[in-house]
C-alpha cells in the first residue's frame, strides 16, 4: 500500500469548539483543512473557491438551511464524498440525510480513530 | 251509590300506580294521565301543562293534550292565562264562564262551558296544572276534585324528579365537557414539557461534548505526556456521562436509561478509545435505571473497564473482560471481571489508578451499595484476575 495522500477537508459545524477539535484531529492525521465554516450558505459559497476531497457536515446548523442542503450540493453538483457528523436526529431528518447518500454517519462524540479510518478510505 | 266511591278509589289506586311506574318518562306519564282522566271524568279536552321558568319569566309548556287534534287550543293565550291564575288556587276547582273572575273570563274567550282546574303542586312549589275543559257531566264533580287533589301530588313528584334528573344530566354533561377541556390542555402542557425536557437533555449532551472537545484541545496543545494522559481520562469520564444523556433523550419516558443499550455502547466506545483488542463480553440485561443511578453506574463502569483494558493484559497477554449488570428482587449487581495479571501486579500503576479506585468507592457509596473486590490471584482460587462487584438497591425509574 502506498502512503495515503494528504486530503483537503471541509468542515461545516456551527459549534466552534467542536469544529476546532475536528480541525486539530484532521491536521494531526496529516490532512489540510481547506474550509471551516458555520452555516450552509457559507459552505456553498466556499465551494466556489475550494474543492475539498472530503467534507464533515453537522446537520443542525445556524440559519435556515441545514447541513443536508450542503450534502445535496456536494453530491449532485460536485460528486465530493461527505460525512454527516451529528448527534441524534429525528427519523424524518435521518431519512432526508440518508437520501443524499453520505459516505457515513459519524456519531458524536467524534473520536480520532473514526476520523482516521474515513480519511484513509477517501485517500486510498 | 256506596259503590261509586269505592270503584273510584280502585281506579285512583291504579292511576297512581301507573303514574309512578312511568316516572322515568314524564311525557308518557302525562299522556297516560290526560287520556285516562278524559275517559274517567268525561271532558272534551284534557291538558297537562308544566310550569317552567325561563330567564326569570314564567311559562306553561304543554306536555300533553288529549285528544291530540285539539293541540292548537293549547296555544291560545287564554290557556296561558288560566295556567297563570291557577297558581292562586290551593285546591282543584271548577269554573264556568258566567261566574266571573279571571279564569271564568278566559274560559269565555275560549268558548268553553265548564272546566276543572287542578294545580300540580309539590309542597308549595308549583310544578304545573291539569285542565279538564268542557265537562260532559258536572254531577259528582266534588268527588272528582277531591280525587284530583290526591292524585296530582304524585304526578308533581314525577315532574320534579324529572326536573332534578334533567338538571343533573345537564350538570354531568357540563362537567364532562369541562373535564375533557382540562384533560386536553393538560395533555398539551405535558407534550410541551416533554419537548422541552428532550431539548434540555440534548443541550446537556451537546455541552458535555463541548467539554470533551475542550479537553481534547487542551491535551493536544500540551507537550507533557502525563498531563495529556490525565486529560484523556477526564475526557473518558465526561463522555460516559454524555452517553447517559444521549440514551435519556432517546428514551420514551425521558427519565430512565436502558442499561443494556448503555453498557453495550459504553464498552464499545471504551475499547475504541483505548484501541484495545481485548474482547469485552457483556451479559445482556433487561434493566432501566433513573438518571440519578445511571450516571454513577456509567462512571464506575468507565473506571473499571478502562482499568482492565489498560492494565489487566500487559504485553499482549490474552483474555477477556466480562461485564454484567443483573437485577434480582430490586438489588442490582454490577460486575466487571478480568482474568488478567491481578490487582497486585497491576498495582504497580497504583498511583495512576488510585483516583479511579477512589471514584469507584465513592460512587458505590452514593448508590448505597457495597463494593467487593476479589483478587483471584491473591485468594489462590486457582484463577487469575480481579472481580469487582457492586451490589446496590435499584430505584424504580
């Protein structure tokens, strides 16, 4: 196996401390955070400028649009893999999220290992 | 002639009996009365009117008229006048138009030759009036009037009974409606409360998550490995609490935790966090505990399982960790057992795990439980490893 390449990662999370932790974890694994935003419109706007290899999306975000709106753009317009990092959501939200075909659902608390295995999956 | 009062008495007894047997239906009772009195006494028309009060005004409502074809007569204003004036009568009386007086005048307006007016009274209370209009034969009317005076109180009772009963039914209906309204508003309040409670548990969990993130960030920025280790331990403890809140807001009652689900998740999380390959065997249990007990249980499990994972199997030693939580007659036994190197050997780490053990000790006391530590390697039971057992009274969630 070749050494896994360094990925460009996008983080969409409105809880700053959690996004800071996620950034640190990703960086410690040798990847690069290319965008770290707190809302769906900001994420969609950032996607005009950067092309991530993988995105971590929180579902419940500040503002009217949730993380699923970003997932749709990633899936349908750009074909970029993404992961929903979310706490418990209701069945209806979960169904909407599943319909966007994410790479995975990452349960909170987020731990380094699951981040690592997801990054490895994408980089190989 | 002696026979007549006797026959009348017989008939009278029959009438009273039948009236009382129809007490549940005043309308039917009045119909029976008007029809039979008409035949017995001989009158063209018999009317039974009930005195009602509507917004302070007195009205007389026809409850029976016989024959039915003369119903329109009952609506004549003069009939209402007679009924009103009947309130002044103490006893049944006979009237003829030429006698003069308000009732006689009213009869004149109705073109009626003679009439018997029988007040229907319950004590001093006027319940209504019975009118026998256009008598066919006025002989023996004295007996008739006496009889009617004895008969009408029985019918008055029926009317009063129905009136009270009707009021009671109305009251029951009103209260039922009130109760329904109150139940609905209570249910709404309860639903709102549930939503809020769920939100609170969600928030608590999110906040605990932020706390663990802060600890991660702090550890990450430190170069001191023992500090990093300490922060990591704290993180694990807080995560075991966050997991309780996660289970809570997914539970139906929002107050108790499914320990089977909780322990299973906690063990999986711990194995993952410590990157351990030691298998954790968890015996399934059907137990729910309230938040007050699930938090200490979670913290105890966190300490014991973490300890076992870290110290029981050094240098790639093989074995498993057995976790169980069993309930018997209200007593819960929480047990964590390994077949590793034993307490004495792992006590080399006494300094690092002393906080852990004193936490377990303190939390066991908080649960009003007994902590028992069996070091199988010391007790020479032929086995290895340690068994921690805490027996505590389980609270109903």
